[in-house]
C-alpha cells in the first residue's frame, strides 16, 4: 500500500525548530518521513535520527530519507535516550513529535484503527503486544468504562462497557465492525441519529489504551528534553485535548522557575526555569492548510526552548 501522509503544520514546525544545518536532530515519529525529510534536507554537516515503532512506517520513511543525512531506528520514542546513545549521540539540538496515527495507519483497514471498514480489531502501532480485541475481550466493565471515559471523554462509557461485556459472553470480539455495532447499540436512539460517528470517541479511547499513548508521551517528553542542548528546541504536535493538556502542563512546568507550593509567601527553592516557551498559545493550521489537509483540523503545535 502506498504511504500517503501530508505533513501537518510543516512550515510552522521547521520555523519552530530554528534548524542549525550543523546540528543533531531527533524526529520521534517518523511516519511517512514527511517532516523528517524536510528537516534532513536543511542539514549540511548535521544529522537526523528518526524513530517510529511501526515497521511499515520505518519502511516508508526509509524511502523518503534516501540520500539524506538521516538514520532510522524502529523503537518507541519513550526509548529515545537509549536509541540516541546507541548511535553515540549524547546531546541533540532539536526534537519533533507529531503524535498519534498516520493517515496510512488509518487508511490501511487491516490495521484495525478505523470504525469505517471491517478488519481485525488490532490498533497496535508497533504491531506487537496485546491488541484492542484482547483488551475488549478481557477487561472488566469498570476498566472499560474508565478507558472510554478518560481517554475518549465518552458520556455513555458505562452503558457501552456494559454492552461490550454482555456481547463478548456470547462470542469474543474479533473485528472493528462488531465493536462499532455494539457501541452504537448502547446509545440512546436520538444520540445515534444525531452523532454521525458514534464510535469515534470509543475507538480513540481504545487506541490510546492499547498503545499506552499518554504514559509513553509523559516518559518520552522527559527523556527527550533531557537530551536537548541549551538553546535546543522541542516541538510537539498534538491531535486531542488529553495530549495537548499533558504537553501544555509539562512545558509550563519546565518554563516555571519557582517550584515552591503556592501557599509559601516567598520563594525558598531558588529554582531556575529549565526552558522558555516559544509558543504561549498553540499554533493551529491556517485556513489554506485546512483546505488540503483534513488531518490538520485538530492539530496544535507547541514549542519550547531549553535554557
Ligand atoms: C502522525 S504520524 C507522523 C507523520 C510524520 N510526521 C510524517 O510527516 O510523515 C505518527 C507516527 O508516529 C508513530 N508513533 C506514534 N507514537 C509513537 C511512539 N510512542 N513511538 C514511536 N513512534 C510512534 C506512529 O507509528 C506513526 O507512524
């Protein structure tokens, strides 16, 4: 299958990273290599390391990066430090994360990310470990409801979790459409009629859980920020409010000098800010980009510079 993915907020990322042609850069989410190749093209004696946990993405990015000063590593970006150190790199001048799934992963029905096409209920970016089917067939109603509520902000989480548990007693879930039908059957008819994609929130929630996306993001941000040289930039594109909140709060924490509890009348920690916010408000796609790239609709870019 051809890998088609238009890089989101490309110019804004390149500008945010303020690329030094002699520097060392990390792209933690290579995907189809769209951002990676544009970064690598701007390097002279510099070098790019691109990571992705999906073997299909590594293959596609490999093609896009041919002849460019870039090295690909198949790993999760929460292992960024050991991936870089394995290449003899102990400091980087900038890093990018373009989170979530690629258009390719969504469009390839066999990956099981989409509720629009019937396919095995998989959703694993790395193509290893427990699948979404394993999760919905084994988790308790309470756990499923928590996942749907926390990661999908699904108002009918408890009802949907109940239907899932009921249905799997007759036959375990194997496909995306079995799950989509079960989700729809748990919703009040008026909601079902009004909401064009009643499975959207639940599918997002299960994908986040299957790939431990929020834990991985927290750990990855710390590892990557640690590796940045002073003056190095860290740019992150998020696609939903849970991710964006994590990034916003972490960037704010790094950009805050004092870490004393708010009730202290004066600062006793003498803390220094670790970073400076380059974007106070997130950058979003322009009207022009929205026209040709649907994926940019919910994208938010935040950038911080290490002090
Ligand atoms: C939105 S796409 C990136 C697209 C890329 N920027 C481009 O222009 O082609 C996200 C990619 O990141 C990968 N990914 C998501 N989370 C990851 C993680 N924790 N570690 C490594 N790769 C991850 C996915 O497999 C997917 O290929």
